[in-house]
């Protein structure tokens, strides 16, 4: 996550308009709109997530994945489900510093949101899974999370009456009741967890009144300071990796992508955080060490940009980041087989 720097000044009664790296000021009448020049690296979220050829979307598969996402019998204790950490009613996170799994075991990292994860090129903060399907089975098998083997998971589902649901979701397969298809179903459901309609998207699509003057100042700050070098695209991040200097300076035990690749150049390298809905996905960073968005902005300025933001600059940046909060789909708790 790489953010921020600011070089413009606020003048009372004056409109700020950005053209590339130049700032122009024009007098404003009551009907004049403030319009910032938008970098083409910004994108709105597509209406639908990309779908792999070997796992097409169907209503039956979405329904099965919905059930499995909320299914606590996929954990050893029968208490923890995917939704226990990726709470769909809480922006797809659990608001803990680090996730808590079986027997109260504390996981190594903060829980990333499941919303819009379908647009990521790699899953997990270290990118160790390339697809949602690969990611979906990781927590089920992880000792500190749900702690089941694939065989145990499928046995529990069979005892609970899930076999007919697998047959409906995968009608063309000779043996649809498999752990691989469990992953495909969960991934299919997760591809429906997309947010749209944020004020920033409205602004990108031409609504000049979508952002306030303070939010526009934050947008200008975001663009001028080089945040877009990492926080770009439809999610404003999430599809590249960078060294998190703050973690390196703290000598964090979590060395990030290095634990996956073994490459010394990957020490303290993490996936750049997507900023969509960031207002609601606190606490921040891989270890949850930043409790508030204001704290995260300040740390990122010093860590990644080598500058100290003053109070006004932090306020501007946070105001802009809050415009990235979109509308969440309504996800009901499903009726599970008994």
C-alpha cells in the first residue's frame, strides 16, 4: 500500500482544478462546478467479475457456494465458517488485528476483505494463491483456521446431506461430490461479492457534484503524491506487490512474500492493499497495527513516501478515501442442510 503527498494550497472562495501536474485556480460562481482532471489509471469496478472457463457461473453453483461459505461444519469444532472471518455483513472482514481460528488460535495476519477479491490477480497478502478456487481451500486445511483435511471435510458434508446439492451444481460430472468442486462452488459465490456505486465511481462517470471540495482536495493530493504508482485500476490497488518499509523498520516477524518465494528481494514485500471500501476494513496492514484510517495514512506517508503529513493533509486524504465506499450486495444467511 503506497500513498500520498500534497503540494496544493487551499484558498477560500477559489476553485481548484487539476490539469496533469499543474494546478489552476478560477473564480467560482454559485453554479460553477469544481472538476479535477482524472488520471486514466483510475477505473470503475466492472459490473461482473471475470469467470474462468473451467468454472462457469450457474445459479445452482452460487447457491451451493453460498451454503458452504456459511457452513461451520467445515471446521473441526463445527463453529467456524468462512463467514466467521470474512463477515459479509461487516465489509468482508472481522475487524480483528489478526484472524482467530480453531481453539482460539491466532492467525499470522489480518483478514483481507472478500469483497471484490474476484478482481485480484493473486490471493492472500503474500500472493501464494493465484485463483479464488485455490484460496478457498486454504483456510479449511490450515491448522490455525478451520483445521480439517479434505477427506474429513467431504465426509462431514456427506453426513449433512450435501451430495444432492453438488449433483445439481455440477450436473455433467460423473462424480460431482469432490473437494475440488467444493472450492469451485465457494469461489463462484465469492464472485458475486462485488460492490458498486461509490461516490468516486459517480465522479469518474461524470457527476461533478459527487465529491465535496474537501474530497476533491484529497483526490488531488492522492494523484500528485504518486499513490497511483501502486493504487491503480478498478480496486485502486491489489494487483501488484511492493516492499512495506514500515514492516522492515519494525523488523516484523512476518517477512511477507519472502516466505513464499525464498527470494531475499521479497523480504517484507506484500500485495498492495486495494483501497475499495477501505473506510470499513479496519484495522489496517498485514498485522492490523494501524487502528484507524488516519493512522494508516500517516504511516504510509512516512514509510513509503518519506514525508510527514500535517493534520489538514490527513483530513483531505481520508475524506477522499471514504468516497471509495460502495454499495454492498445484500447477503442473507442461507438455510443449511441438516
